[in-house]
């Protein structure tokens, strides 16, 4: 993982596929031919993230960013008095400073994302909030509570928690409601600190294809027009509208200047702009101290219109949500309002996006004034600036601000050095491969063995006849099982985890969370055992079950039975067609319906995907697969969010005696040690086999989420880190598929997956045979489908074995042997990626040669047909 992983996955996600983003105090900003925002010693125009390619296309102009200095601090001097610091150092300093303020790791991630969004764009809602005290935790801060909640709305009492954290939660709740109900409105109160740049939150909504309106109230910093007393807050407003090239997000404060901009100017020892503020006597001033000592900021247009707009925000984000209306600074009770709307409520979504694009294009292409090269849309300059800074890896910052940030970070370093382990060694900050080796558990081995011990016992002696120890009977609990369950909970980000005797035992327990008369909604493309459970066992308990295409969110919404649907069961990727479901969206739909969302994550495991992070309530992992990894143990693990839900699951595990035995727990703990290594090697092999199959003439379709051509590739790579080690493909010929399966030598013909050994099967005749043929056909599960679970063998051997089996199948069904040879050409180079000693280029040459030979063969066949007077309907 590089130094900017958090920035790329967090703050960079706020750069949508459209450049029409960010803060603007006017509709458009002309750019002069002489405009040079930053002088630089080096220009880097290559943007290293696909999410900003559109910004690059929309204008060839790039904002230049100089390289950081070579000093030990990583900072260099800028022409305007600022210094350049690497993004990695800035991220580290901010993280340490926020931890020093007492925030938790998950809170720090959100706060850092919001702050970097602003800082990368020179928006003064950035890291100055850390050093100025704007993010100091309130001593009375408690967990936010929901005061009111309906299908369309919610009101959150922030209980003095950080405004950014509360508004982030409110935004997610509004999105969930809009996606399930078409409309969501969520208000917050009792947030005593800044929410940051509102465009960040509107952009979250906009990236979901929704319309956003976000309003924020703040303390008395701004004077109404004609007054010298501060009454309003800076009261920003942000909207996001879907357009054809992506959402356009506009963010503007109703004040002429930001309060934190005044604080930033004071820290830098410089004046603020003219005519944006007044002193205590009501006279214009450029001195930050005069503004801070009884002065006020003016409304953005210095007129009654701006004053009225500020009042609108004040009313909507204040009284409406239960925030303070008088002496807001003293009460420290500031409000926010988030509205998310599905444009489908107003008409055809595509038509709305197209009409919006017409408006934007008209603005951009308007006849320009002399000396103006380009009319920039709202926030476009900030978007480009952020992209360049991420690409170059450096950012300018005020020297005083940097010094203050380093001082705060040093306090964290000092405190950490006194602790037993520093942040670098904190378990949650370790890579997953290291976490697997050094499992996190409360169970202590008194002898400190290098491997966990096994407590192979059914009962435990008790302290006395009337008191119980931690363990009494292994059905109810065993230290070996606790070791496994606690490590899995930590890996999944769960509150608790529970080990069952099999994956199906785990899913059966989940189904028992649903009562008679209620409803379960599951996918169409699901594991055969799950299908059997839902179709032949669950209905006997008086529970109705329906299956739906989980890749179709609208179909899922329509399949929800209001008041009755209590469980939504998801697989992604699905088994065996490898379809990709939007876990976050489905979890939101389930939550809005009052249902539990359970995700079968067996194919990805926590090494590649963590569904609980995406909003799922329960994650089921069949440990028979990658956790055990050697095909010698069966188990299933339920990782659960929420203590109440966890108690219900534990009751079922204990009452029904489905807990995993100590020996099997110990085998699973052993398997966890090497799970990352095995999964990485298997996934690498699978990706190369998928590439081989994708160009084979016998193969009609390859189902593998790691292929860019896969329909769900983008969603999958957003919620997972790899394509995985399972694929399936179709030949269009059942006999050919049967030969392929039976003629392989290194692939074991069997069910299951996740083994060190490569496995191959015909799902319709094996793992999914319990699904009736007519149901399989209706769900689009073809009999010729071949499923492969890649093992850890050498890829050259696997592809060679697969290739000889494919050749035999082609010969059997009468397909051209020359075509079979074409498919095999370049196999070695494609498989190992370094066939000519210099990586991918050698494979590319081989692939092109194979494609060319195949095309020559096709042309020759056509010539023969023409010569004989025939025709070929395929060409």
C-alpha cells in the first residue's frame, strides 16, 4: 500500500467523474490567458486516478504544482510564503493530531477525508480546524441518538459529538432513504463543532445518482445587511444535480468570508481581503484581530439579497431540526439538514441528466469576453488543483499552520512512546496479512506458545458448587473457539463473531432470526445449499421466501414487502455466475425496510472484502473454504454488528448446539495464519486463467469480476480489493464442458472452493444440483457452466493442463484444431507475465499474434465459402 492509500480511497473519492464540483461564490469563473495559479519548477499533468479523467478531458489546462523540497522535513518553500509538504507527511500529522484529540480510528478516517477534501482545494474548511480548536472534543460528547425516525426522515441528536461525524452519518441515512423510498430528509442538532466543506456531503449524495441539498447552521459570525452585530452563521448551502457527464456539485457560503479563513489569516500574520468584514464599530477592516474582537463578517454580496439567503439557511437548518436559535455560540447547538431526492420521482433519470448537461454546456460554451480562454464551471479549478496535488504528492501550506500541526502530532508521538506499543504496531493499523499471523484475542496462553493451544475438553472445573467460571461446557463456550471467534470479529470489523459447524449451520441460524409470518428476500444466483435451505426448510416454519435479481436495485425495492421483509440475504460475487451486487446499496435498502442484511462473503473472505464496512449487519463466511484452506475442516462464521443482534445469534448457537468443536477451531486458527498468502496466490492464478479463457474460441462467456469487461467490475473493485480466485465460464456445449472437467489432471473434480488445490466442477450437476432444472433455467444458470477454483499451483502448469483439456473438448465436438492452437499461443507469457523478461509486453505480443492467426483462419474459411458459392451468416 502506498503512502496515499487513504487519500486515494477517501478524499479522492470526492472527485467525481465530472469536474463540475466544489465551492463557488458565483456561477462561473473566467480564466484569463495570463492566469497562472502556481509557479512551479516541474509540471505533472498525468492524473493518477480514473475518477478525475473527465476533468482532464474537459480542459487541457493543468494547474502546475512544484515538487517538495529535499530537506529532512519534506517541505520546500513556495513563492507566496507557504511551504510545500508531502501529502504523506500531512496525512500522518493530521492523523496523529486527531488521535491526540481523542478520536477513534474509524472517526479519524472520516474526519481526515472531510478535511483533505477542503485542503486539497485551498478551501479554508481544511486542517486549520485542527490547530484552531475547531475539532476539540467536547467533554460532554456522547454517542449520537436518533430522536425521530420514519421511512423518509430522521432527526439525529449529535449529543455534542463532532459535527463532521454526525453530518456524515446523516448524509448516509438520507441516501439510504432516497434509494429505497425516493426521498430522504435527515436533520441534526447539538453538534458543537464545524461540519467542514458542505460540498463533501452533497457529493456523497450526488455520486449515488441522487439530487442533494445540504444546509448548515453555525454560530453568530455574520452580520445581516445593515447591521453591525453578528446574528447569522456563515451558513453554507450545497447542492448536487445529476448530469450526463456526472453530478455537478455547488457549494457556497452565504458569508463573504469564512470564519476559519479569518483564523487562518491570523495564524499566518496576514490581512484578510477588503470589504468582507467589519470591526466592532461597523467599519470595514482587513485586520483579523478586529474581526475576532467584536467584529463580524459580511454577507457574500453585501446586500439584502445575501442577507435573506442566509436567513433561509438559518431557518431551515435551525428551528426545523431543533438547533439553537439564540446565542448559538454559547449553547453550542448547531443544526444541519440533508435532503436526498431520487430524480426518478420527477421523470426519466436519463432525460433529466441530459437536460442538466445542456444547461452546463451552454454556460461553458457561452461567448467569452476578450482575454478569457475558458469559462470554468463551479469548483472546476479546485477539482483540477486537488487532482494535481494528489498526482504530484505535495501540497502548499502556511508555515505557522504546519508548525502548529507538527506540535500537536508530537504530543501524540510522546504519549505513544510511553505506551506498550506505538500506533505503528497497533493491531488495527497492521496489514491484514500481519493481522492474520498475530491474531487479536482476550484468551491468553500461560506458556506463550508460538501457535495457539487447543483446549480439547467437554467440561471445565468450576470455582465452587454455587459459582461459575468463564467456561463450563464446551457447547456454550471454549477458549479455542473464543480465540477463533475474537480474531474473526477483529478481521471483519464486527462486534462479535460466532463459529458454527458449517456454513449452512450458520445460515440456518440467521434464518431463525425471522419469525413465522415474516418474509426473507434472497438472490436468484445463490449457492445450492442456501437455495435448498430457503426453498425446502424455511417455508415449513411459516416464513415466506422470494428470490430476486440482486444486481437490479429497483427489482429489490419492489420485492420488499413492507412490514414483513425482515431478512435480505446477499452474495457478492454470486455463486456460480459471479454476478456483483452493490452491497452498500442493498444494505441501505434493507435498513430502510427494517430488515437485517446478511452477506455471504465466502468467495472473498475478509482478506479481499469486508461487508460490515459497507453497511451489512451480518457477514457469513464459510470457513471450509479459505479459512481452513486445505479441505480438511468444515465450519461457518457469522460476524455480527450490534450487541443486541449478537446476543440473539449467540442464543441460537448455544441453544441448538451448533458451535464449532475445539479441534476444528484449532485447524481454522492454523489456516488463518496462511490465508492471505494462499488467497493472493490463488487470485493471481485465477486472474491469469480468466485472461486465457476470455480469448479462447471454445469459451462463450467468462464470469470473473476481475476482468474489466465484467458487468459489475466497477462496483466490485469499489467494495473489494481483488477479483478473487473463483471463476466460471460457458462453452455453449454441455458435452464440451463435461470433457474439459474430466480431462484436466491437476484440477480435482469436486464441489467447494478455496482449497490449495485447484478444483473444477459442473455446478448444475454438483453443488447446485438440488435446484430443480426448470428453476435453474429460469434463473439463467446454464448446464454447460464450468466453475474453477484456482489453487496455489504454478500458473504455467495450470494453464497447460486446462489447455490440453480444452483441446480434447474441441476435437470431440469437431471444432478446428488450428483454432485450438491459436488459443494456446502465448500461454506461458500471458500466465507468468514475464515471458520475455520485461513483464506484460511479451504477453501482449503473444496475444496479438494469436488473435491475428485466428482472424486469418476466419478469412480463409470465408474465401473457401465464397469460392464454393456459399455464404456465411455469421459474418
